[in-house]
C-alpha cells in the first residue's frame, strides 16, 4: 500500500490535507473500506511514523507493527495525543464515508 503521493500512488488534489497525522485518517479509511479486522503494518521513515501513530490510536486493528528508520519526538503525553488523534480520525473517516455515500 502506497500512501498518497508516495511510491506509485497518485497525489491528492491541490488543497487537500498533507499533515502526517492525517495519514492515520487515510489508513483507517482504507482499513474500513477493505473490511480488515487486523493487519500487520510495515513502514520505513515517514510511513513508520504513520504506523506508530496508527498502532497507538487503533491498537485493536493491529497484529504487528514493524518500523525502520523512524523517529517520532513526543510533543505531549502519549495518552493525550492518542485520544485526540482517535477522535479526529474517527470524525474525518465518518465524513469521508458520508461523502462517498457508503
């Protein structure tokens, strides 16, 4: 799986969000669309950071997380980051699903 704008995937349209935390929203939207119960996340560099954030936010959907050459400096208490990210991600995914009529 290539995240938007990486590997062989296309870029998001101009004006779309691009903050790394929003990659968690993309990943959760993909997981729900594919109806995956659990999966293993393997990521390098920025994708590894995405995996760390996703695995912390949605641990119930992760079997294993493997990251290489990734560093994520703590900004706040981990529990506060995860709680805020989970709320924001769930809300955004709901909006995406509504826009797609699913």
